[in-house]
């Protein structure tokens, strides 16, 4: 399903809708709904930052691996970094606004936003933190060396997370979430899967 909104092509993949519907159906805690709302706030912050810097957004695609944003031209280095950090910053702000609330649901929203914000700040692959590291590395050391350094940093973070995920699974026998996420990110790093948004210019434009 795709449509135009103020000149921006919006595309929603079937698998995105199917997986979201399935998760919302089986979840009884409200975590999936709060995570979806928090992720929407996260992505909206990215979009608003792009518009603030007058980035020409061509398309926004809702995919099973996340949301892919394509723009026509590159921003300046500091503008790219601010745009990338805008999403996690909003999540952390929402955490502080909701933390300490008496209502359990609001406290859960705070916890979900903290998890999303911190997770996206990890200097790994195509997460926001990883993309910031990649931008800085390529800026100071050039494309080839910078990409290798960013790749090495991602591996240094991911390998211990995978090991920790295995230990957690063996100890609890049920908690496989950390291992699954770590392996997903590792696969994305090794096989160039993009589970998150893309700020690269559209080469075909």
C-alpha cells in the first residue's frame, strides 16, 4: 500500500502490518502498543529534524525491519548527527516526563521509551548510534578506513551482547529476547541488511 502525502511517497509493506497486528493480538501487557507509539514518536523526531534542516524527503517506507527514510540530498555533518540523535533524544525525554508516575501504565511507557532510546544509541550497524559513529569515522579517516573502524566498533559491541544473550537464555530457559535482537543486528551488520532507517541520498534521483 502506497500513497503520496505532501509530495512524499508513503509506503506500508504488508509484512509490517501483519507482524504488528500479530504482536498486538497476542500481547496482553500493552508493551507492544506502547513500543509502537514510542517508536512513532522516535521516527517523527527524525522527520521533524530533517524538515528543520530543509532536507528533501522523497519517501518513507514502513518495512518489517523498521522504517526507511530516503532523502534527495545529504545534510551537513552536524545536521546529519542532530537528525540521527533526535529520535533517541525524544524517547529519553519521554522517559523523564513519564518516570515516577503513580499509574503503572505510565511507568511502563517510561520504561519502554528508555529501552528504545538507549537501544538506538548503541554504536552498532545501522542503529542511530552506529550511523553517527560511521559518519564520524568516515569524516575523519575517509570512506574505506572509516567504514572498517565503524564495523569493528559494531563487532566489539555485538559479540559480548550475543554471548550475554546465550548466557541469559541458558539461565532462564525462556528469555531469548537479548539473543534474538543481538543476532538480528549481527546479521544486519554482516549481510548488509538495513533494519533501521536510511538517510543516504537517493542515487537514482
